[in-house]
């Protein structure tokens, strides 16, 4: 867990520095490492495991801002879920990453009930022409 400094330290202007932005938004490996070292210095935390990941830092672009690495999460699988759709038809098993106990099993009970009832029919509408992101102003 990243710690917060004391109130006295927060008053210090140096403690209020913004997270380093880096060149090209800082997705290159050396920038991710520099940012991770910066946050280690700011918090006193050892983040060596955050830096030992199998995701290429350049592949994080579009998924996370100010990257410092990646973490392992418990990964379970729920299913079966029968889908009756145009683009997705069949029985699916869904990977779920969570730290909430009983969540995957709860989803699985619902999926199994839906499958026993004949499955689910899903229709997806495209709203892409109306969608905007906050950074596209």
C-alpha cells in the first residue's frame, strides 16, 4: 500500500510535486522505471515486484496513465454461460480478476442458471459516433 506523508510533510512544497509526465507520456521502459523510482522515494515503499511484470510498458498506453508497472491479481474463471447472439454464440467461460472473495462463484451461479434456462441473447448497439472522451475537448 502506498503511504501518505504526515501533515507537516504535505505542507512542504516538495511533497506536493505532481507525478512526472515524461517524454511521449512516459510509456517507454526507462520512463516507467524512473516514475516508479520517484514514487518509491516519495512514499518510502519498495515496488520491486511492481517492476517485475510481463506486460511491455509500451502496451499499457490507452489502458493506464502514469504507469509504474503492473501487479498480479488472483484470477478465477466463471461459467458456463450460453450466449445466443449474432457475433457470439456458444458456451463461454469468463476469466475474472478480483480480490473480492466469493465474487467469481456468485457470478458462476448466475451464469449456470441462465445457461440452464436456455442462455442469454444479447444485442449490442453502436454509440461510437456520439461518444466522446474527456480529453478530446
